[in-house]
């Protein structure tokens, strides 16, 4: 019998923030319990950032170099296969709760279609039960129905009297009224209506900014909690490592993280940065509690032993590391993300320390459902790991990309004096080193064994010339090996088309 499929994404959750992986203060008991019965991937990485590029890799199984979703608002080419279409071929009606941050292919839309004026569309193939776009109006109207007459805009995220200030004060809505709780309730009601195997994508907004969370989570962590920040002694010293880092720090605005705030992140005090990180940890605890609610409901309904669960994030969060908040660039905190898969058909209890990619989820589900993707895939199935095995010739490094072009305003292009197609970087992160290749700027090389905080660029150090060359060649080989093979693997012969997937 086909399993139920539950894909849960939590937006902007960094990979080290799980107690199952030894975080010094964050506690995620419900995810830890789920991981104990499944497979936890300790070195899992996003394929890109921010949301739209990262989710394109997750949904299609492709690297950014092939799906070409470069920024929020870059359309996803409609020719690509995706998780929702895969689920439909397997006989499911894949249903969305939340959002997918996909921009539809404009070539398939009429000139006056309102979808052309927003990047927040739904991945083709999904049915929608509960949509939660960035304006959050469905959730706001739900809050008003619960007596919160003041829930008329996203100002609801500012605790009373604190608009624009960093604070651990709670907003007016309660723990049972968060966006996470709202979507969880919608999913559980829908699940109770199903009488055949189902496929649901529960796309949580949190712990995405703005950084605010209701009691008891707002005071669950102290400013002194957590590991030391990975950063230089000052934002000015941090900026000196590379022109791109200097530009990132100069562009990092407070308004993206605290509702109503003005100014730059680098202007926040030590205490304000630590307060925001403590709030971020509280938001993670709040999502973990709702995942516990889901697990309890699945067990009570009899669905637990019929449901395959995938929990992951789209990308990470800097959370004050390197004097930054948000995501993007090349740092570990932006791209290392959680992944656990609990398949009731497998024994579970595994922790995988091989490098895995967001692009691996699509081929994993394709194999599990017996519906292989018809076109090119950059990821590989994780199915052997779920049964405690290691696939042959598994990757020895993580790979991700970041495109910082600005098609609408040209800010990055003007700042660096580069055309849009050279405003990008690619990262190869091996066990001991991280190599960052820019299309239009000097490279970076970090010796992670000596410099785990990524504070010293050794790209121009003669002692590391061979290391830099090795990683540059490995990156070039990876790119060449992953060029789109959709039709390259097919040849027309006298006997008709012949296709050979994966080469010899």
C-alpha cells in the first residue's frame, strides 16, 4: 500500500539548531524523537538562497545552475519536473498548507495575469488547502475571528509599545495562535477528512523573521545562551575579508528582521544581537512544539505507521554570525540546514554524516514512490541511507550557489561594476576546506580545520596554492558533470530514440 507522505519545511532553520546534534542550548525534543525513529542527516545543505532559489532546488532536484531561479521573483521554467507533479503521477492529490515561493513561468501566462505581479505563486501540481503568503492575511483574519480586532496588518508582530525596537516582549497573539499553530490546525482538519493515502506539504513560515514569538517561548532563552558568535572582532574587521562581505554588511538592514526597525544590522549593540538570537531559538522551540502536536495526532488517528515524514528547511540563518542576519552569501550558517526522514518501512535510528543536498529529496521520493523523474536530476536518492547503507561513490563535498544579481534595480551590478550574469558565486565545501568561486570577484579559501569560523582567507597564500587548485578543478568538474542532460542522454537512431540515463 502506498504510504502517506508528509513534507514539512520550516523556513530559515539553521542546521546546528537541533538538540539531537548537540546544540549547547536549543532543545527540540519532538524533532529529536522523530529523528530517533528515522534517519537524521547531520551535514545537509541547501542548494541556494534565498527562499525561491532554495525551494526550486528542493522541489525539482536540480542545482541552481540548471533550474536558474536566481532570486526571489526569478520564474521557474515550467518544463521542469517537480515534487507535486511526481506525487500526481503516483496517484496522490498533493495538497499545500502554507506557501512555496515559486514564480510561475511568464511564457505560460496571459499578459494581464495578476500572477505576473508577485513572486509568491504555488508550485504547479499542488492543490491548495491553506495558502499563507507574505502578507499573512488569511492568518490575520483568523486572529480577528478569535477576538484580536487589532490584527489588521503585520503590525501585529510588534509587541505593544515596542515597534522598531529589539525586545523579548511577547506579541498580542498567544502560543496557540501563531502562524505555525494556524497551519498545523488546518492540516490536521484536512487529514481527518482523508480516506485514502495522502500527500501533504506543510510549509511553515517560522523561524523566518520578523524575530518575535509569544510566551513562553519569548523568554525561554537568555542572551547569554548559545555558542560564541562566529565573527571577527568588529563589523569593520569582518568587512575587510572580501569586497563581497563588505557589501553584504552594508546592505544588511534591520527592517528585514525586526518589524518597523530602521538602520543597519551592524548598528545593533551586542545585547540586541544576542536578544534576537535568543528570540530565534524560541521560535524554533515553538515550531518543535507544533511538530509534536502533529506526531501525536498521527499516532492517535492510526496514520503513524502509514506515514513517511520528511522534515527540512529551505536555507539557514546567520543569526548574528559574521555580523549578519538573514541568508545568502557563502557562510555555513546560511546553507547548513536540518533534514530528517522517517519512513515506517525502515528501521530508523541512523545519523548520516555524509554530505547531502536539498536536491536529493526529489529523487529520494521518486524512488520511494516508484515514479522516476522523466528528465535530468542533479540530486541522488537517499534511500540507501534510510536502511543504514552508504551508496557507492557518494559525494565528498557539499555544493551550493548564490546569485546576487539585481535585475529590477541593478544595485549589485552598479556597486561591483559587473554584468548581471557575473554577479554570482559557487561553493565547494569539503571536510577540511571551503572554496568560494566568484564569477567576477576574487576567490576565497578557508582552512576549516584551523579556522572553523571562516575568518581568514587563504586563497592568496602560497602555501595553499595546491589546495586552491584542487578545489577549483573539483568545482569545474562538478559543474561539467551536472550540465542538463535531459536530451543529451538521448540519440535518434535507425531503430528510433535510444536513451541511457546516467551514462555507462
